[in-house]
C-alpha cells in the first residue's frame, strides 16, 4: 500500500518523499515526533490498546502515515488485542498479519514499501 501523495496544504502531513540517493525511504530510528492522533470514538479501548496505539504512532513507520491511516491502525489494534488475549479467530490473526505488513510493521512490509530505518553512526 503506497503512501499518500504530498499535500502542501496540510502542515501535519506525515508524507515524506523517497530519498533521492537510494530510492528507499529512510525512516528515523528514533521514531516519529508528529502528534499522536486520537483513537476513534467508536469502541471501548483498554489501557493496553491505548499504549499500543501510542507506540504505533510514535514508531519510525508512522512518519509515512497520515490521518487516512487512522482506521487501519485502529483495526490493527483491535485484531492485536484479540490475538494477544487468545480470542482471535483465524481470520482475525490473518488480518492482523496483513495489516502489519501493509503498515510497514514487519520486515517484509518495510521491504515491500521501500522503507529502511536510518541508523546514525
């Protein structure tokens, strides 16, 4: 799932252009410093859900997400809760795996998106 197009009218757009040197998008190892979006109002969110939400939006990958990713990240949190609690059906576990890849949360997902974490020397 490619990232959104650049939108200069949105000052908090998380979109970044690919690095000109390698064709890869270099993500900062220290994570994302954009504000964490609010969790969607629908649903009941546990303390663990809120912690995972914050951690995801502070991850290096979140530098490439904008507000259009909120529903996908929320779905990931819901499926992750079910998997971690042991109540997930097979389709929920599979959906978590697919969303994780599409959000760049797995090595294979990062490779498919052309993302690499930049480690400063």
